[in-house]
């Protein structure tokens, strides 16, 4: 896990974490994980999308 992801996850302190903070953490993680610079993750998402299209 990269430093950015660790920093973002460090903001989550458990169920008592404010919902707006939780939402911002999720948005930021999604941005990081779908970045063009994270090729391994992009390949996985592309395969999932292809499989979903084939099933429809």
C-alpha cells in the first residue's frame, strides 16, 4: 500500500468517524485506485468491465 493510501486510511478512526469524513476518504481512495498511474489496478477494473459487458 502506498503512502497516500496509508495516510487516507489513517483518517478513519472507526465507526465513530464522521460520515462526511468517511465519504471523502472513499472518494480519495477511488481516485487513487483508478489513476492511470496504478496500472495493476486499472487492468483488474478493465477485466471486470469486459466480463460484465460479456454477461449482458
